[in-house]
């Protein structure tokens, strides 16, 4: 599974952040590694320099083998919380999707 990380102009996408995200994704989604070809993580700050409640956004798009892409979004007060919220959501969505495929 390839992990691609994208940030907007308001989020610093330094090497340490990217390595952290790749490690977290590999750990959390290890059971789906052979079922997902690519995972894209998009991090952003929706109101840039201004402060706000839950203005950090993380969108995760998963591309399962021979299936349509799946996407989830999570908003939080920090980039890290937004990422972990979206990671939890995509894990649930992938689990549900692949469980349904097994039963059919």
C-alpha cells in the first residue's frame, strides 16, 4: 500500500510529520495492506491564519483493489487529532466494506 501525504499552505508538511503519518497508517491499517493499493492523506487548516474551533481538517481517501475509492473527513482543533479521527473512521469503513464483500 502506497501512502501519499498532502498538506495545504497552512500546514507544515515536514519529513517528521510524514514519517509519523506513514508509521501510524501502517500500524492501524496493517490488516488491509494487501487489499488497498493507495491511501491519500490530505491535511488542511480551513481558515488559515485565523484561530477557530475545529478548523483543522483531515481527509483520507483509500483505493481498494478492484473497487471504488472510499473517503472520510474529520475536523478537530489540532492536525494530529484530525488525522487520528479520520484514521479511526477509515479503519471502520474499510472493515465494514471488506466484511460485506466476504458475505457476498
